[in-house]
C-alpha cells in the first residue's frame, strides 16, 4: 500500500493524460464530503466552469465496514453522485479519521481524478486539506485525504449570521493568498463554495478539494483564474450579507431578487464594511468596477490578494466588558437601614439589640468608679516615668558611642523607558533557506493572533541542521535599546533567544552573532520572554536569534516537532 509519498509520483506515469499542469487546470475543487455528517453538494453558478457529460459508470457498491488495502475501513457514506461516492473512513494503521473518494477504475474520469489528486499532493501547502494517498487497486480508484473533525464548514458558520469585518477580512485574505499559491503551481479549484471552506478551532481557514472534486465532476474552465477569483468574491459577499450573489438560492443562503442584477453588499444589508464590500464587487462584477470608486477588476487570486493587502488592516473587536455583579450587603450590615425586600419575597425579622445594663447610680457604685479611675491614673503615671527614664539612658549611651549620620538627599528618579518603533524587518537566513519570510511583518503588527513561524524540526531542542533562525529588525535610525519583549506561540522546555546589535539588514553570520555585539539573551519555558540590558545599546538594526526551541504538537501549518513562532516583538529604550 502506498504511503503519503505515493502521491508524489509523476502524474503522467502510464496514464496517457496530459502533463500535470494541464490536467490541474481542468480538474479542480472540493466540498464533496462534509465534516458535519451531511452532503453539501449543490449546483454551482454557471460561471464556475463547464461540466462534462454524466459518466455512465455506476458508483461502487460498497458498504460500511469494507476495508481498502487492509487499512482504510469505510464508516459512513456522505455523498453518492455521478458514478462516484465519498466516505468518512478510519485509517486503522495510524488510528485517525480520513476521507475517501471512490470510483470504478473504468470510470471515464478515473485517470483524471488520479492525476488531480497527485498534483494536489505535490503542492503540499498546509492551507489546503492534504491528499494522503491516490491508488488504483482491484478495479477501484480511491483518493484518501485529511479529515478535520474539529473544523466547521463555512456553510454552517453563515447559517448563524454574517461574519464581523475582521473575520471576513481574514477569510478573503487567507483564501486569496492560498489560491494565488496554487495557481502559481498550475492548479485551479473551480468549486470554491462555502462547503469547500473549513474554519478550524484556531480561526484559520483551510480549503478542501483542490483539483480533486472538479475532476470527479468533470468540471473545466477556459479561464480558471477568473473563475476562482469570482468564487472568492462570492464567498466574501455571502460572509458580509448572508446572501448568495446570484438569483438562485444555494448552500443554505437566499439568492438575490430576480431581475435586479448584482447589488452592492451595502444595498443588501446595512452596516456592511465599505472596503470589504467594494472588494467583493471588484472580484464579482463583470465590468470590474464599483459604483463608488471605479477600481479595476480583480481577475486573478494574485490580484485579489494584493488588493486585500493594500487595504487598511482591520483590527479584531475589543473584548466585551462584563460588569461585576452588584455588591450584596449582609443581613447584619443592612440592619434596619437595609433595602426593602422585593414584592412577594419573605422578609426576615431582625431581633432588636439588647440594651446595655444601666450605669452604677448608687453611692457605692459612684465610689467604686472613682476608685478604679484613681488606680488607672496612678498606673499610667508610674509607667510614663519609667519609660522616660529608660529613653534618657538609652540616648546618653548612643551619644557617647556613635555619631549622628548625615542626612542623605532624595534618590534620583529612574528614567521611564519609551517604546522604540519598528520600521521594517527581514528574516535572517544565512544558509539561504528561510523559514517563513512572507510572515515576518506579523511579528510587529500589534495583532497577538498573527505570527511568524519556523519549520518543524525532528531534532532538538537545539537546532542541529543550522546555527539558528531569526529576524533582523530595522528601527529606522540609531536608537537606544534597553529592553525587548518577545511573544512566543509555543511554550515549553525550552526556547533560547539572543539579541544582537548588527550593522545592516544582511550581515554575515559571523559578524551578526559576534559575542561583542550581544545585547541580551535568555532561555524561557513560557509563551513570552523579556530581555533587558544593564546599559542601553545604541543601534539601528537588531537581530533576534533563536538557537533552541520546544517540542510542540501538530497544528494547522506544520506537523509535530521542535518549532517556535513569534507573535509580537516590542523594543524600549
């Protein structure tokens, strides 16, 4: 049985099909199976490509419990359509849930599906649901892919209402960037529907079915980049308005009124973010212009991603403040001045305080009082005399043995540190293999939820295959640096960080990590570190250098291993 590496074989191997990029342009999309136990297969608008004639071959007659390659046990059929079926299955070797597409080996689209699955696996981008296996065996062709049980389809998310602007911004930003990367490798999608977009528990969006589902349905397009761009625009439109931007209802969303054409999002729902609404129109409108700004159309995912990046960043909403509960007095504190009991509530009667005993009024009582008072006065006088005598003796002794120290002046006030803004940053990779150069700006954008990440290493915690990984920050001009706070994505034993004052954005490794240029260093187990120096260091460029990293489990972008991410960097001086 082929493992994941099987998916990386040459697509044209004995298939008789066209080369990889050519087939990839024809075969696209996902959203066949669902993570929520129901089929989400609905018709796409006519712009999404042309469908080939329906396949005459019937879907394989399999049942729950059937096992493929003595490994993948079928558990639930979620789609049966057009001669193929899709299942939720269990990988008994790795003990994890997977998805499986099945069709007969003599199906007219079987070879195209295999080619599409293998080309998708070659991309290896974690923003897409990964193809794990693509096999022809025993008159069957099956494609195995990831199954994300903790992810939610965008269809279900939109059923609860529109997305707030920051969430819609994240959706269009992440999906457009992912599809731009796919198109650079010659792959298209053509079925970017709400059921093809999954939102994970960490707020990241992942796309399923790249190349595979369009191949299953025989969907093609002469302009795949334009088709995918309009599909992303439709997703953004639906996220802002909870309406599908075509006349037909689809994916649990109502369509637009018939005969009125494409309405701007703010004409469908009040309060729509203007910049995002115009962005949706630029991706959707055939003439590529909005009524308000006449911006050019976005005809490729790359152009759309650049338009998103050019927008002012939309910050996440401030957390809602919950007022503390009103302070409740105790019964004793309320007394007779407490608040009146609510109507219908039983009242508790408070016992009247016992009056103190009457004072001594007789002649004997008065004599007793005067006697006690006289004794107290005598005792106080005697005690005061003894205390004064002891203090005088102690003072004489101190004067004879020591001299009075001179009074010191007030301590100098400590200078309060000021924030040093970061003007630019660049990943420092002296070996020529950067970790994630495109996301360096996320380490100082003020958003703690965004981050730059390293790759996942099998050896650690010390980085073995290279001297370290890091980022160089440009402060714009020479500044005094006294303190740095570093936000980390992965806590654990242990992260070793060092700050160096370097002379440029592209120094040599030897000069950059010279011990004489060290500002400060630390090792931490927490999800943040604070580095301080005894004396301010004056420099324009600061290198944040990581040489050891903790072990962390699988996440949306990398497998388990020794890795780290930087969420927020701030300097003070």
